[in-house]
């Protein structure tokens, strides 16, 4: 059974940092590109960043470039999102994700709240 569990969210002030973690189980983690998404209340789920299997090819949504860093530890089945210089518009539930040939898998998400 595939399971993704996010952690590390919280309430911070604008300009502060958080490091989100996503633990994967029930999956051969080394086979999949991983992603982080955010969903603010009333909004769609938006892609934030992705990381390749080897961790060398990453994608960042324009608004987080230079502030967020995605990384992974394949030995631990973990993917991380380091978020620096957080902004109030970054308030959202953040979820990790991967897709196999049949479907996408999501964790329950972790809430990030950035106060101004």
C-alpha cells in the first residue's frame, strides 16, 4: 500500500523559513520523479517544484525560484522542500506527489501559514 506522509508545516512570520518533509512507503521510491504542490483555500492545487529520480533535474514554479529548494534522499525514501523567505501568499496546504503509469499518489498534506 502506497503511503505519502508530509510533515514540517506550521505558522511562521513573513520572511521566515520552513522545511517540509515527505516520507514515502509501499513504493519503489527510486523509480519516480517527486513533486510538491500547494493548495490555498478556494484555489486549485498548484505545482510548486519537482525533482528527478537522481535529484539533478529540478523544476520550480516561477514565484518560488531562488527561495525554495527541493531535495530527496533515496536511501530514506524522503523528499524535502526547504522554503525560505516565506510570503503570506504562500499560505496553503502542501502535498507531495508522484505518478506511476496508472495514477497519481498524494499525501494528506501539511499546513503552512505565513503571517504578515
